[in-house]
C-alpha cells in the first residue's frame, strides 16, 4: 500500500480545528505543521505531537547573542489551546524540539499524556516536561513500540551532525516511523546523511517523509550549531529509500539557520517522481491508503 497526499487550506485558526471532534475518518491520517520540526499527527482516533516548539523561550535564552532566536513565524497554536493530545514524540534534547515551555503546559492539562523520548535523554525529558517516570517511554534506535491503540512507532538513528551515543550506548538523536491506518509517516528528527541511512529508513517502507532542509555550514558549526540535510540531500534520501512523498520542514523559524523557500521549491520542482512539497502552516495534509504500484 501507499498513501495519497492532499492539502486543504484551514478555514479557521488551527486552535479551532484542533478543538474539533471526532478526529480523522478510518483509513485517513492528518498532518499539521507547527513550524520548525513540529507536527500534529491525527490517526486512529489519536492525536500525536512531534517535536512541538510552541513558545518563544529561545528568544529569551539567546537575547543579545550572535545568534538571536527571534521567531520568524507566529506561534500557530498555544499549548493551552490544543483540544487534546494523546502522546508527544521528542527526537532529541535541543530546545526547539524538547521545549519545557511547551511540554509542561501540555503535561499539566492532560494528566494521562505520555511522552516518548530517546533513552539517552530520558532524565532531561522528565525534567523539561516536569513529569513522573511512569509517563515517559524511553526508546532507542532499532526498537518498535505500540504506543497507543492503533499506533506503533519504529525508532531509527539520526546524525545531528554525528551519530552520538551516551555512556550506555543509546543514541542521542532519533527518528520515528509512525504506523497508523495502514500508513507510515517517517519523521527523521534532525539529521545529516550517514552511511546506511537510506537502507535503515527504507526498511520502514514509509509512505511519506518529514525531513529537515535547512542544511549546515562551517560558520554555524563554528558557533556550535549542528546542521541538517539540505533540500537536495533530503530529496536524494527519499529516492534512495523508495519514499514517494516528502514534506520539507525546519525552515522559516530563525533567520540565522533557515533555508530560502524559493530554493526549497526549486528542488521540489525537479524532484519528480518524488512528490516533494514545502510544509506550510495554515494547511491540513491528509493521507489515505492506496495500492502501491510496482
């Protein structure tokens, strides 16, 4: 099977859409981009958040520094305004992916909310979300977990910009393959290319990939800021892993570490047969299963 991707413009603010029940119809997955690497994923009567950064905490942290983290896009929905959340997936500890000012309001509002994070960063995830250990599922690359009724995740390695492990050998950077409604959505986390990556990702048989495209540079590396795939590398990963569709993200948030929309669109225009699009706020993406050709 594969999935057919469509996009429709939201007729109301995202908070109003996320207050709606019921969720998607059977056999359908919905995605909403939250900016940076953040997504809402709805499927099987469940709602997941992946790497939500829904605050302005980094602007305060880096005020007056050479890399000011002023948001280029508004917060699309406040943590206090999301209708409900059943699980939050966190790929690594960087604050634009594991943000205390986003996670703690969610944890307080939804007392049964579960969090999934790298085992290598388990203690940090507990601290930032301010939750008890029983609410955290600590995972590592190579594992598969049923996290909610109708939803499972496969866990992959990521290299941001290296394949780092902790003292116990657990990977610090992860990607997640979310399986629901016969569809597999692969979120790579922050990553650059590394040997064996395409084969590892291909094993999940993703129908769509959510990949960063802000790239990397010696200047950012010298400032201690790890980079990611650029748009061409992201498209090549999809081709090598046999992924038919892609949403490009991790751009348009911080001016010093972004990618030009026109440059992303130029790669997308020549990426066929890959269906590559630049993720946009204000849209609802829907995936429905369809027979896979070939």
